[in-house]
C-alpha cells in the first residue's frame, strides 16, 4: 500500500515568521534549494503543507513558514503567527535583515480557479522550486506549489503560489528579504 501526500485544508493554513532557524525535522521537505545572496544564503523548502524560507545574513536569521496550524513549530522568537486569510502585510526588522511580506488568499468560482490552475501549471518549469501533489480524488486537479526567486543587489524576493483545488483557492505570498 502506498502512502500519498495530503495537502491540508486551506482554512488550516498559517503564516509564521521566526527570528531564528526552525529545526529541519519540524518541516517535512519534499524539495529544497539553497541560494547564495552575496555573502549570505537563503534556503527554500517545499513540503506538502506549504513552504519554509530561511534567510541568513550576518548574525540575523529570518524564517518564514507557510504551513498548517497543526504543524508543530517553536514558540521561541516567533514574530508573526497569523491565519492565511484575505490580504495582509507583515514586516520584521533585525540588525542585518528587513523582512516584508504580503499575502493574499483568493477563493474564486471553479471556472476561474481552473484557469488560474492552468496558468500556474505552465509556470512550473520556470519556477525556482516546485512540487506537484495529487489531488484529493482522481478527478481533482493536482495541488501545485511553486516559488519564483529574484535576486536583487541587496536581497531577495520570493513569489510563492500554492493551490487548494478542494477549496478553489490560490494562496500568493510575496516575501522580500533586504540587507540593511
């Protein structure tokens, strides 16, 4: 018997931002990528529930986790803990990094969702990192997660997209990590 991957319900998704690293065992990773940003590094990981982005510069670390609220995460140095619902922005400043993110969760009519899904499927090959998970049923579209990374002279921008076919929803997150 094979064990499949299950995407959490979109209502269970949260954004958590830490001023620290998160132990690798706390986020089940299916794909990962390390990106050099000058003398600094960013590590991005995709899993069933969402993504984890860790940006290190100098003595500072900012870790963004978009995952299920049921995923066990540390409380220490947690700066943001919000349900991913509607549209929001957040900012966290450290001695070396200015982090800014904005997210939008869109639940749309099925015909519009299917069009957005097709567009994201075409973007999979151009993504810096992507994962395709099976839908809840054989008739369901696959669940897509893709991250597009843009290096800047003083930082990194990551555009994240996650689809939730059972909810006809698309989660978009734009994360900016700037060196200060």
